[in-house]
């Protein structure tokens, strides 16, 4: 639909509010200030061309600290208050997604608010004026918001990969530096990268703590008292706590390393509100990489402390993941399957590596050749990639739409039937008996109608049950492809292979019947010399074990 607006008649500069916000999808090389300024110039020039002047400085809102949800964006909350003022007629912004990139609930609230306050939204990229009392505009607006949301979801996934890449190169990506360091930025080619630098004063305290713990044999609580008595300020709170000492003693940043710990976002419901909370994955479940920063504690001292703590053995570099399948394959008995290598005393390989249940002595499940399992996992990924390709080619997004159409039609039909039933009853209760149907005919018609209604209800129910899942196949395709390519790359880091695999596969349950020694078939023959019936074995072919088929129960990630 095309509408012609005479903007100069509709709006005056004082009717408007300008809202500026940098979103995560914007050019990361531009600072917030630079980006907002760029958008501001765009909007100013639109206003000058169309409504004869710029929006007043006091009506401009700059969101500098930006959250995804409206409740986290304080400047925008002021804007929402401001549009309740009837003199304000429009919000000018760069594009629709500046207003909301949150979830559908946020979007719904926003649309209602704009609609009932009769507030127009003017965007400069693309140039458009949204009149939310108009159904077409509302639909367009909603669509843009949703796309923004989908884009954000996608962006989150990608940027997570980017973060992992940064950490694997040794950069320190968290916002807070560990005690003992300052967080600084250094140039890496043309890019600014975050890393750590010794904070002399704090680093001395760290060295003191390690020395007290390892060399002076002081316990953690006594260390706290000692530091407090020296009036050394604690990292948090008034006094030193033995928890923070414990964390510090195991902090691998002190030996010049960085770590990657995948955080899982969990949705929590609190007082009827949904809140996202990040929960750390289980203790020790992280990757360690060589950092770009200098160590402030020697490795010997650090590992001596680890030995004393008697835990955290995973932090030692020699227990790095060397098996890309680690944590993915479980035996039918429920235990994990581990890689087992067989070496001679001189270090040469005695036997090919195998994957073995951790409790094989109890469950007796046969092991598998490691190479064979890798091949099976490659096949699983390859098969799923083919499967995803089929979905993309057959445009399953479309099939979801068609299915929804079918449900809509059925629901319309059901509504018609219900109306028909009502009118039949109305007719049958007509005050003039001559207008009524003969009772048997009414009964028959009514029964047919009820049967048809039930049939339709059944059809709706089964249509809902068979509704195809709506999956972002493009994203899935990328994810599986990257995992397979990395697994096929002999130079790839096994830890990275492992992480990428875990993004595709939840769990593989392995079962295989217990191998048995093949009993050599004894054959009976007649020994002419001895004149006796005797038994002999056929020629031996080495260890004769049955090789039962491997069965895998695979649970892929959605
Ligand atoms: Zn087992």
C-alpha cells in the first residue's frame, strides 16, 4: 500500500523524540559514540528536509549501556514515559530494531503502547513512517522487530564462536580482571584486543598468598587473618575470605593462561517474570589455552599449591582433552567411554587405540577401535548434513506455513459448524410450530452435524500433533558442517573438535555384545597309524574373538 504523507503538515520538530542506540549487530570497529553520532546525523538531515528543523537536544535519548530487554534500557524507559505526553507525536530512530530487539512479549507491549498513544515511528534506514493504527503498518513493524530478534539470536551464536576463537588465541575476554591484574587493550594488527597486565601491588599479594600456602604451610583461614592483620584490602568486602583464597590458589591466569568456560543460560521464572540467568558449567569443565599475558606465579609454585589443595587435577596441562569424542560416548551401562592407548615400554605403539567403557570389568561390554568410532561419528554428522540439505531444499519453513494454513481452515470449518448448530436450534425453537422442522428430520440433521463437528475437532487435534518442527536449518547446517570439517582436519586441536562436536551431538549410547572367543571347531578324524579316532583343530588364525556389530543410540542437539 502506498500512502502519501505531507510531513511538514503532520509534524513539527518539537513533536518528536529521537532515540539512539548501538546494537550488538553494528560494526564492532565503531565506538558507541561514533555510531550514535552517525545515526544522529542521518536523523537530523531527514528532519531538516521534511519537517523544517531538527529535534531539540532535550528530546534526544542516547542509550549508551544497552541491554536487549526494555527493562534493561533506562533511556528507552524515559522515551516510553515521554510518549504518554500527547504533544509528542513521533519517535525518530535509525531502524525499527533500535526500539526492541528483545522477545515477542517486549515487542507486543511496545506496539500496544505506540498504537494507543498514536505515536508514529520514523526510521531513516530505510526511510519509513509507521502509523501503528494502520493494520498493514503494524504487521510490517512487527515483522521488522521479529527479524531483529532472529538476527540477534543468530548473532549470539556466532559471537559465541568468535569469543571462543579469541580465547583460544590467548586473549582475555571477560570484563573483570582477576585479582593481581589490570585489563588492558593492545593492538593486534588493526584490531584492539583485551589482555591482562600485572597490577604490581595486587600481584605481590598473590605471590605472598602462594608463598604462605606452599612454603610456610599456612592454612587458608590463617592466611586470611594474616592478610587482614597487615591491613591489605580484600578484593571484595571488608575482610579476606577463605573462599576467595581458594579460588585464587587455583586461578590459572596466574601462570599466564586463559580459560574458556561455556556458560549455560537458564531461564528462571521469578514472581511471574522470566529472567535469564547464566550458570557456570560444572567445576573443572573448561578449556585452558596459553595466554598472551605474563605469568605472575611460577608453574612449580602453582602446581605445588594444586597438589596441596588435592584437587583441580584437570588444570594440569597434561590432562588436556586429546580425544575429540570425550564426554560424548557412553556405554550401555551408563558409564563414559574413554580412549585407551597401548604403548610399549619404549613408548612405541603396541596396539591400535581403543574406546573402552570406564567400568568394562563390570559390564563386560566389548570395546571398539577408536578409528572405527571416529568413522561412525563422521557418518552420523554426514548423514545429518544430508538430511538438513533435504529440509532446506524442500523448504520446510514453507511446510510449517502450509500446515498452519490447514489448521486455520479446519478451525474456520469448526466455527461454521458451531454456528450452523446454533441456528438449527434457534429455528427449532421458533414460536411458530409451522416454521419448525419435523422432529425426526431435526434429530437426523443435528446428529450429522455433531458427528461432523467431532470429526473436525479430531482433525484439528491430529494436525497439531503432526505439525512439523520449525528449525533454523541454515544455522544447523553451518553448525554440523563446521564440526565435520574440523573433525576431518588432522591438524585441528582435539579440544576444539570436541567442543564443536558437543554443539551437534548430545549423547551417543554405545552397545555391543560381549565378544567371545571363537571355539575352534574340532573335527573328528581317524588316525590310521594309531588306529584310533582322534580330534584336531583347524589352522589357528590368531586371537579368535567374535566381532559383534556396534549399536549406537544417537541423540543429536536440536
Ligand atoms: Zn559399560
